[in-house]
C-alpha cells in the first residue's frame, strides 16, 4: 500500500504523519510530539500546593480507559497499535496514535482477555511482546491468591477477542530467588521482558518487604528460561540501584523492555510520595546494556547510569516502536488525579519520546 500523509496536531503542534505501518511514526511526527512534550520539564523547585479552584492541567496528554490505572504497555508492529493493561481489571486496551493522541482505533473494542475456563487473574503489572508476535502478561505476584500469581500468553488481532493461555511458573523457585537476593519474604512484580530470542524471560521486581504493609522500592531483575508454555527456575537475580544516578529517594522498577536495536534494555523506575501533592509522583528512564541483565550475577548492585528522561507523573509502561520511538504510559492513583483539572479516574496520561542518542 502506498504511504499517504495527513496532518497531525497534538498540543498545538502541526506535523505530517506517514501511514506506512512499517514505520508507524515518522521522524517528523516524533519531532513534533517531542517538542510538545518537552515543554513539560521537572521544575528545580517544587511548587506549592494549588487550591482546588485553581487546579493545574495534568502534566502530560490524557487518554481514555475505563477503570483506569495503566500499569503496562506494549507495541504491536503488525497493526501499529499500542496495547495497554490496567491493574484494576483484565481489559486489553487497544489504541492508535492519532491527531487526538492515543485513541480507540475504528472497529476496535476494549475487551477483557479471554481466560481459560475456571482461571482468574488480577492486578496485571507487566506486558511484553514475544519475537513470535504473541504477548506475555504478568500479574503482581504480591499476595498468595493464585489470581495474583499468573503469567499469561495471548495473541492479538484487531477487533478480535484475545484468547489467553496460562504459562506455568516455578513459583516456589521464583520466590526463593527473590528472598535470597533481598533477604525479605515479600515481593511485588511490576515489569516483564524477554530477550531477543524469546528463550529467556525477565521479571522486574519493584518492591520487597516483610509484608505489603512495609514495601521497600528496589530494582531487581529475575532471569528465567522460557520454553513453550513453561518458565524454568531462575538463572540469576540482577540487582541494580538508582541511588547514584538520582541522589534522592530510591525509585522502584516499573517497566523493562528490550529496545528497538536489541542490544540494550530500557528500564523504567517510578516513585510515589507519602503526601498527596502535585510533585508527589516522579519517574525516570534508564538504558541498561543487554549483557548486564543477561550475564552473571554481581556481588553488589549494579549502579544505573544517568537517566535518559525524567517525569512529573508515575510512569509504568513502555511501548517500544521499531523506529526506536517509545510511548510511555503513566499509572497515577485516584487521589493524585484529583489534584489536576480534567484528570478523571477513567483517564491515563501518556507521552512519546525518542531515547536514542
């Protein structure tokens, strides 16, 4: 199909966009989106709380969901669609990037994943695309209920139901590996990735603690072999640290995806403050060489380098396009949303970046 062009406008920026699905977002569109989003930086001084009558707009563009706290994202190059999961339901949200932002594509529906009979799943936190074209989704693994300890595989096609199958995980071995690395019995998964061959899966651990009541933000990556419908016992637990890079409060791992080139991973961290303030949410993006996460364990945590980006909301999902552009979605909780004019519970936030050097 011959590529056509149409005008695209986002936050006042007017650009031209290519319809060629092999390069869903052209350099011109990306430049305009970057310019539109770059104006929202992290202030050097935290602003004072704003009275309700003068609430500011959200820091990034909104997009619509249902029971919406977007917790994971992935890009489907076959359709050019961005797939999103929320930790409040089992719906597979389907979007395309248009002049209006992230919108439901024509003929599509936001429908729940179709789970095997008798199987329940709750609190999805990670989503990644397999080299085969299918997708993996993981729940939080943060409580003993089996519904919260699921890894699912599904295929996606526009306007079609997404049939999911369960992928077996050695739950005891996974828990033991995290406990040995952290010294604590409780943990929470918030990220999921695979290597370029699809034979190793990486679970990103965001929090550890004595229980969910005392979470400690961490950056742990548990690497396991992946064969067919089964995940083997962990091969390694890679510990990383934001301390040197950020110099402030620790941030927890919130997403992990292989970059478009396949030789490094994009690692997302986020922080949620204890006070409900406009400056209470933050996050950063890092690049980690693939050999760090696919290599041997180290005796001390690996320090992360300087962040590629920083944000004034809580980033939770990365959708990496073949072009190298990345759609970032934010999982902001209900009370924090109410600090901003027009930021409804059914909304999420997103931005688009180019993290390449």
